[in-house]
């Protein structure tokens, strides 16, 4: 007699709580192409780029720089809008991005072959509304002064070679790596020579929170790891990473348990999720250590008895706060010594 899938005597019900919450991607760069309109797609190799863009195009040269770094990016997303600099309205670029994010928003870095001042400023302004990072290379040192302290999430490099794509190469260097495990300063970009700039010009660029490729003690390196807003870019990455992951972690808790009771125990469930995330961030070297060698962060939260009854009635859990110390990275070393007989 054939076995039955069900029994009249034993009933087993299993509720699946394994559906994943969509997590924001932090390793995917997007190239906003402008030589032609192109639906959103993802390349895994430069040979795939060649199917859409001739080797003479700026898009192909930019993608070559991106795929040419070590470690190599796994994927490069691309979205194209037909745009001619100096002829078309520059607002076409942010408009294209506004259309794109409605359907495809799981990318974190933005690059584009458009390196004109107006195009860069338009994309910087759009990026100021996003928790994403824009990397771009300009030939105009004066632009660094104009953008200084304005945008927290823009990596701006200066290079005399219009096809250097130095900042874009730095983005490609960081994209496949774990956020918190690296900084952008002192890094080499494969295929990029030192910019033809004087020491005065290099110092001006660095003072304006931009960067360039320099020859230091025989090494071709990135001169600075700051965003034009003045903060180090790895700190901005950590900020965006923790914001996104905390949102996802707490939502996952809300979506997968039957109920979070409005009790001290229920509040502790939310705090526990945050605690787990911060411990993971410590292992990623985002969070520093305290004097005891423990992750240096604190989470404060209210007891139910201290929360207004009207807030409880609205089922809002307020006033969960945290303070953490960012690990950062060493970028300069000062050594003092004495030679004596």
C-alpha cells in the first residue's frame, strides 16, 4: 500500500520564518552611461561591456579601469541615458537616476564618464539625497574649492589625464571588500600614473578634501581618503552600512516573530538585535575597542514604566539610543627619537 503524505492520526504544522529580508547591497557600483540609452543590467566581466560599448567609448575605458583593480569587482551595474554635454540639459542625469531607483536601487557606488563641472555638480546634488557614494575624477582643480565641505558622500580626484578614472578605480578597489576592513588613503589604482601636478597644487587639492594620484617614495598612491565634505570616506561607509543593517535587523525581528510584547522583555529583544549587529561591526573593524579590549559601544533604552502611556497606546517604542566609537585607521605616523653617544 502506498504511503500517504498525510496521517489521520498525526498532524504536523510548520510555519516558515526563513524568508529573508531584502538587504541593501554594499559591493555593487553603478556606471551611469551617457553615450546611449540602456536598460539596467549587470556585467561580470569587461568582455560583457564590449557587447554594448565599443572600445573607443568612455564607458568602455571607465569599465576597464573598474574591472582592472585588485581585488576585482564581482559585478558592475550599468544604466544608460542618451546625453550630450553642452547640448542637453544636465538635469537629464539626475532625472535618469530618479527613474532608475524606482525599480533598481540595490547599488551603493555611482560612477559616470561625464566629468564636466556641471555634470559633476548635478550628480553631487542628487547624491546628497542618497545613502550612497559617488566617485568622480576631474581635471579642474578649481572645482575642488567649489565643492569643499558641501557633500559628505563624494570622492573627488584631480588628474590631468581625462581617462585616468582615478576616483572610479578607488571605488572599484573598495567595492568587493568588507566595509570597515580598509581605508582609501595610500592605495594604488592599477593603470593610473601620477598626476602632472606641482606640490602646491597637490597640497591645495588635499586641503580641499579631494585627492589625486601621487608618487611617494617610489610608490604610486592615492593622496587622501577624505570625501569632499571633510570626513574620511571609510567613516561615511560605516555610517551608511550601520544605518541600513540596523533597519534591516529590526525589521526582520518585527516581520518574523509572532509578537514583540510591549514589556521590558520585548524591549530587550530589540536591544539584543542591535547588540548582535554592533558585535559584528566590531569584528569588521568598524567599532573600536575600550580599555578592556571589548567593543566600545553603549546602548541605552527605557523601561516600560518610564514610557508615556499614549506612546505605548500607539505601539511606538521610543528612545533607544546608542553611542559607539569608530575604529578609524592610521594614515600618518609621527616618530620622535634621540641619538646620543
